[in-house]
């Protein structure tokens, strides 16, 4: 997350100025470090225009915080410790997984969440990701019965249909990180674009040549196109409906985003074919923690077998995926 590192004595003054200028990112809590405040910002500020240092830090997302619903929900006391400790807020919709032991109380849980989150009007139960398009199987359990909403992140607005497209608010920091690494004049290929969170964030904030967003889900592509118009970047974002294996080799890209972590490797060859010379691939995969270092080396070897030279410039854990697995990204520099 991009932040301004400000002395605590000046923190409130700077926070108010950023808020008035619509630069403060209220989706994150202000951090603390070495007697300074880490104030999250949602727009680029020219270097030298402020007296404080820009830093990248992981901050707590406000939308992931639990309100008081666990204190007010009407369930047996013996089950209270099993209540979900986190959930996703996407626009005015909450999506959460409910353990089997609490399934009979799911409506009580949903109503308590609505009571504790003033901006939430709908609660959906997440029953897992299914189907060829890898979308969430959701069931309405409280509030207004709907799955379509408007989600805001880093100054952009995205229309999302939670039942027909996959979207995660938990990648906001990672999307910002990739955007910051994108250079002016680049052509970007987003191989699994969904409704456009990577594509549109980059188009809004970087002087790119073009972003090509591919998705096999026609609902996602339609929303990608609508979101490009909504955010004023339709001239920079080109949506493609179809299989990335067919479309990617026809696009000349400087940077490729491969956020399909369960099966990215099946598409690696086609991402390589889209980069004719030197370029960067942001490659995502779900791994166990003890596989991360070995996977970096094996990726370089695999890419060499396809006829390219590669170097892993950075590897990092994006988020915890399960008790034993992590969502990992490798920033890979390619050379012919």
C-alpha cells in the first residue's frame, strides 16, 4: 500500500489535507512506525510535491474488520467461538463462509452483520468456488436479495456481480503494487482480467500505451467494458472474450499479469509468446510455504525450456490462502 510517512505531531494536519483533496484512502487504517504515522493514499502525488517520504507498507484493510456482530448475534453461547472472524465486504454486500456447525443460524448471523455494518444491505453465504468460470456459489441469507454492487478501491469504481464473476477485495494492496511497477508507455496484458481491477487501476494511474484484458467469462468481459467506461479509460482498455491460450500470443506486451493461481502454469507458455523481447510477468500460484524458494528456481528452469532466459526479481506472499497454503507472486524478468 502506498503511504506517506508523517511525524505523529503533524499527522492530523496532513490527514485532514489529504481527506479534503480526496487523496486519503479510508479503506485502510493508518499505520505506525518509528514515531511516524503511515497515512494511506489512493492517488499518485508527484515526488517532491510534499515534504514527507513515500513508502510501501502493508496496512490493515478497514473493510476486513469485524464489527460487533459477534456480540449481538443470537446463537447458543457454546458456539460463539466458532463465529467467522473475518468476511469480505464488496460494495454494500458482505460475503462470508459459515461453518457447518453454525449453518442453522446463518440468518441470525447475516442479520447481526447488517445491524453492525451500517453500509451493508446484503449478506451472502460463500459456498465455495465452482464451475468453468471459477465463480463463487453464493446463497442470500439476509437483507436485500441481490448479487450486483459497486466496489470502490484506490479511486476507481467497479461494478461487480458476485454470483457470475469472481472478485476478491483482499488483493487491493497487490493490485496497487503491480500498478506502481508498471512503466509509462508499456503495453500490459491482463490474462485473466475478470471485471478489470488490475486493468483499470493501471489505466487510471499510469501513462500506458494499452491494457489488454482477457477473460473466458462473457459476464466478466461485459462488466470489464462497462467499468472501463465508468472510470474514463475505455480508450486505454481493450477487452477480449475467449481463452487466453488463443488470444495472448496475438498481443505484443511489455508486462503480463497472470493471476489465476490454481492453474497459471498451464498458461505460462502463451504468456511468454506475448512478450517478443524483454518484459515482465507477474506470475501467481497457490503453494505451501516450504515450496516458495524451490518454485522460484523451477520457474526459471521451465521458462528456459520454452526458449527464454528469466530471472525472478521479486517473490512475495500476497496473502494466506489456507492453513497450509499461501497465495504467492513471482515478478519474473524475461530476456530473449
